[in-house]
C-alpha cells in the first residue's frame, strides 16, 4: 500500500524538471494520477532536490491554519509549478493551467523518519 510519504512524492515531487511548458500540468496530473474525481482543484509540483524538501520538516515550524498537523515552511524560496483547474473543467477532462513560481512552501510532516506528507501552500 502507498504510504502518505510516497503519495507526497508522487503528487508533489518533480526535482529533475527546471523549465515547464504550458502543457506541463495536463501531462503531469495524468502521468502521476493526481486528478481524482472530481478533478483536484489545485496541485503543486516542486522542482528542488528531495533532500532539500525533506529538510523542511527539520526546522521552520509555523502555525497551521487547520488545527492538528505540524506545519513547516521552507527557509528559502523554491521552484514550484502550480496546476490550477480551469473553470468549467469537468472530470475526466480535467484541464489545468500551468503556473511556474518561486515561493516559500509549507508542508506538513509525519512519521519516523519525519518526512513531508501533505503540501499545505506557498507564500
Ligand atoms: N494543494 C497544492 N498546492 C496548493 C494548495 C493546495 O498542492 O498551493 C493541494 C494539497 C492538498 C490539497 O493535497 O490541495 C488540499 O489542500 P495533498 O494533501 O494530497 O498534498
């Protein structure tokens, strides 16, 4: 069974990509099987080395907006791509807008080893 840590890798990690094209999100959301039903409204891919993303868990505690999880914010800006579902897009034709950004990212971490399990957002 896929662990939450593995699910994070599948849904959010793409370290080897630096430049993305307009079709990146439509390709990746399918390839990584992220679309869900209904279409997942927002999903972010991170283009940084895995060790740098895992390191976020070890420092940078920040308050979470929801109650119980432990949130951690990156100490530097990271290269990310936000995939946003276009208006009127209906499953299974999930059509995504691709937006490349450099922002601080916030993740929740769990387990031993203590690793990212959810992407919370970027600031
Ligand atoms: N989400 C992103 N990027 C954002 C905001 C939200 O990927 O900027 C995803 C993360 C969550 C989901 O999925 O939206 C609900 O917040 P996850 O828990 O599977 O990572």
